[in-house]
C-alpha cells in the first residue's frame, strides 16, 4: 500500500475517533484532552494546547482548556483582539505559521517570540458559525519535517471537529444553566404562590375567632391523606392548596353567624351553607396551577349518601379531592374546640369515622388517613406532623393503635365486600 494511501486511512480513522469522542456525553475537559491527543498523535507532534476565547469586549484573555508538553504559564500573557479574530478568519493556512514574519495577523506578531520560545510552530483558529471560539497551538513534528499541504488540511479538519465539540458542549452547559435558572424561578414562583395562599387562608380564618388556623390544618391534613393515597407531588401540592382555600366562600358570610357561640337555626344555617358555592364563584375565574381547586371548594360539604350541599351529589359524582378535603375539614372540626363544645376524644372521633364511612366519608380516604396516623403512633415516620397538629397527649395510649388498626381492617373488609357485590 502506498504511503499516501496509508496516511489517508490513518487520518480518516483519526477523524472517526475524534468524531466519536466529541459526540460522547462524558466529561468536557476529558473530551478536549482526548481530542487534542488524537490530533497530536495523527501528525506525531511534540506538544500542543487548546485555548478558548473568553470575555465579550474587544480584547479578551485566552483560557487554557487542555495542554500537552507545555506549561500553563504560556497563557498568562496571551490575549486575542477582535482584529486578530478577523485576521484568522480571512488568513491562509500558511499564515498560521509562527515563523511567518510577513503575516498581518496581530496576534502572531505580538506573541511570536513567546510562542517560538515555547516550541509552538502553528496557531490555528477554531471557527464555528463564522466566529473564532478559540485557538489551537501546535508544536513541530517529532521527525523535524516541515508541514505539508496535506498536513494543513488534516489539521484544519480536526481543529474544526474540536471547535464544534467545544462549542456544542458550551451550548449544552448554557442550556443546562438556563434550565436550572428556570427551575429555580419556577420553584420560587410556586413558593410565593403557596405562601400567598397560606396568608390568604389565614386572613379567611381571622373572621372566625374560634377556628383560627383551621384552613392551614385542613391543607396539611389533605396533603397527608393524598400522599398516603399515592398521589404525585404535584397532585399533593394541589390538594394542599385546595385545603387552604376550601373555606374562602366564608368571606361573604356575616361574621356574627360564623362566630355564633351556639348551634345556629335553619335560616342562619342556610346563609352559612352558601359558602361552598360562593367559594367556587370566587376561585373559578382565577387561573390556578391546579385545575380542581374551585370544584374542591364547591363540593367539600357534599356527602356520599347525597345529603350534602350545595348540589346533593352522591359518591361517584363527588371529585376525590373534595372527598379528601371533606374528611380533613371534619376531622379538624372534631379535634378542635368550638364555641359550643369541647373537642371530642380520639375514641369518639374514630367511632364517628367508622359510622359515617360510606355515608359522609369515602372509606378509602378514611383508611388512608388512619394508616398515616397509625404510622406516626407506631413511630414508623420521623416527621410527626399529625401529632404536632393535634397537640401533645392527644394520640397517647396503647389503645390508639388498636383503634386505628381495627378501623383500617373494618374499612378494608367493607371495601372488598362492596367490590365483590358489584362483580
């Protein structure tokens, strides 16, 4: 095989290896180093370096990305100006020769002595989309031979590959950085939204001096139930927001009715019962991140047996989110002091949940909440959120775990029995 043919095959193989290296998704610095080694090895060069153009002004320093056979200090005094870049773009290959004293390239003329002292014989620009993104500095051949026209073409091709690789990786870094910035901005906006909703919920509860903190607790209980049901993080956050806002319709209810220290009569009760529909009217025009929030506010007082309000919906007609908030709302009402009664014992609460599952509450939702409470009672969760919301001592005693276990067993049995009856 002729020497030129062997060289051509070798060059082609080197370009293929270089392309594969650049297309890889590995470490950026390692990619540049490996690419430079392939270039040096293809032409048997003694030394070389890859430098990026940095800065956005008319003059910018060069940043060393990879170096072989040279010291990093060579870049301490190297600067590239806009005029230098234009000269590299328009110059011939022979003008990349450091010893070309007739070159009009300002970069070579300013730094010729320093480059020559370091054994650099060639300076090639990395050009991507008509822009010089960096320079590749190359030493002489180990054989001492001069560079041929074919050598220049090979170098140009490999330098172009390396330049594209660097440019692509930098673009990916920028995209990743912008994506991270967008993610942080999105998280900040979500946090602001949550904080705003919580502040608004607190403002709602201020109308009722007996139940301050109620909306906050309903939101937290709703989140816990949804998480136990296996909802996604986005869905969990949505139901928490719905819990915070479930009583927003009370803004239209007279404060004296809300704060009545006794069971109100039918007329006043009718006025109070307007708040779910009013809540829907308030929330519906707002563009929420979570679509079900207005309907949850509207239907959180519906019952599975159809005896709820405002529309008298039955089981499957009620959104699951509304069923969750309904349980959270009732549980908080039962476990906090009200103007006309003290909070109920946990035994009494469990009895109520058992008796009203399938009537007022969804059995699957009740079972999920009971499981979440039981995990805290047994110490299976580090974050005792429910215990903190209920206050010290409320869930103490060996009987609590038994009550919850029995409730869960009964609800699961009833669910299986109902499924069997349907089939």
